[in-house]
C-alpha cells in the first residue's frame, strides 16, 4: 500500500492552468530588490559584495519562473546558493548573506504547489542539500540546531504548498461535480420536453389521418402543427446532445415552469416573506427555459433563507420580453451574512443559465441585501 502511494505521488502531474508571469511577480521582485539594497547599505557584517550580488541574483531571478518551471528555478537558486556558501566558507569570508535570501522559501512553496511529483521529489533533494552542506563545512557549534531549524522551515513551506495544491484540486473537482449535476438535471428536463412534444406529434398525426379524406384542409393544419412541433423537438434534441455527459435514467415527471414560480410565494407568517411578481408574455416560452426559471428562483429563495441574516422579505420578479425572460431575486438581509459568490449552488445556477444561452449574476445589492439576476433567451438556445 505504501509503495502504491509513493508511486502515485511520483506520477502526480503538474496542476493545470498555472498563472503566467504577471505584474504581481514583478512587484514581488522589486520589493525584494529594495530590501536587498537597503540591507547592503545599512549592514556592516555582510559577505563580500561580489558574493552578495551572485546570491541575490540566484534568489530573485528564479522567482519569476517559479510557477512555469519550478524545478529549474529551485535548482538554479539553491545550487547557486550552495556554491556561494562553499566559496564564502572556504575563503574565510564569514560575513553573512542578506536576510532577503529568505525568499527561497517561496521557491520551496512553489515547487510543491506547481511542480509534478517527480519535480517535487528531485527539487526537495536539492533544497535539503543546501543547509546540510553549509552546516557540515561550518565550524559553529550551534550548526546542528541551525540545520534542524532550516529543515523545519523548508519542510513547512513544502507542506503549505502541498496543502494549497490539494485544496485547490478538491475545490475544482467539487465545482466540476456541481456543473455535472446541473447538466444532468437539465438533460432530464429537456428529455421530458422532447417526450411531451413527440406525444403531441403522434396525436396530431393520428388526427390528420382521420380527417384527411373528409376534411383535407384540417389535415393540412395538422401537418403544419406537426412541422412546428418537430422543429422544436429537433432543437431540444440538439440541446440534450450538447449537455448530456453520460447516459442517465430519465425520470418521466411533469416539470415546473414559470406558472409554478407563483407557488413559491409565502404569507406574512413566514420569515422571510417571499413575494412573487410575473409580468409579460410566457405563452410560447421553451419548457426548458420555464423549468430553469423555476429552479433558479427556488434555489435563490433557499439560499436567502439559509444565508440572509435578518432578512424580512425576498422579492422575485419574472419579466417576459419579446426575445428573453429576466429573473430577479432581491432580499433585504444584512450584508454580514458571509455569503460566498463561489458557492457550489451558484456554480450550478450559472452553468444552467449558460447552457441555455443566458447570463447569470449574483452578488451584493447596491444598497442592502443580495441580488440574483438571470436573463435567458425564450427559445433556450444560444444565439
């Protein structure tokens, strides 16, 4: 079991989507350069300036590539620092290095945060070699205590990088699961819509056959209805193909729509009270969009009841325009509710809106409380 665990760690790939070199990296290097210059001016117990210059370059330069090339950065920095310390000790230049060299802890963190398993294992060996070499060559009787302290610092930085790495990995996995659940639920809704339309097509076809001989004009009307229903069904089928990730058992059950949003309203005895307002036209609304509006409203009300502190009312407004439907949910709760925009429920809601070609936004309202707003096309397909 232990061997399998070690092989798994050794084969661990690099985390995806490592941030590119950005302004914050340059700002970090600039701050460390200023720190180094200030130390060099104020301190008198330093090593010769050429050694200091090499040490500073070895520490600060690799910081810029600590995410994209963590092993190379660690090898360059710690390898050069090891050589500098060997030269400093053997030549009798016992002056200290700059305190800004402690920035190498950032490289130890980055190695385990952004490196692969092979890179982390190899880089750790390079890192731990540095304090071992300078402690062995040094004559200070406290060298063993310094060695232990140095190992503790570097192992802490490595453990911190590993913890952040796997915490991010777990969060990404949970977000993917939330999106997958939303896709599967949407696929079920679309499946039920298609089943309903196919049933209508079959009924219209039977009616057309029955009246074709005696009332040809009614048969033509039935064919027109069949054509329209078939076109809508094809659109829904394409949507299913686009969102269904795996074959799932589909439950055949009536799906709620915009009309059912009114049932979410509550009276004054319930806190917070839910007030629902519907305005506009919803007659030709895609069933998938109607179900999405209902579920977005339902989830938003649930979130308000759980997280909106001191809220007395939740206002739900659904407006049907010519080509889109707008859903707005506002609560008057306290801003200190601790609601996080990156919650998994909001991830699923955003995914549902995006799959139907719409937009979704959730965040603090301008004055007080929390606002959720979704805009969906009436047809439920991206334009």
